C-alpha cells in the first residue's frame, strides 16, 4: 500500500462512522479487506498486517484476529 493510500484510508476511518461500524463487525481479516476494497481502497491482507501499528491507533476497537 502506498503512503498516499494509507493516509487516505486513515482519513476515511476517522471520518466515516459507517465504515468503522462495518469494520468492527468484520469476522476476520478477509472480511475487513473486502469492506475496505468496497470503500474504494486497493489493499490486501498483507497491507493490513504490514501497517497494523499505523492503522491500529486510528481504530476505536481491537480485532482479536489481526
């Protein structure tokens, strides 16, 4: 994931309560990736795992599976 994509995703997570709620309900990493792709971001499971420390502080919840 490019730096620009990551920054755009973080901004979207901060401002989009609907996306946050959907991601909170995600049962696994595959579901989370699908939801973020539906929101217009080109991401992979690897992107989530690689950027976990950067994405994590912007989330108001913790996934047990990531």
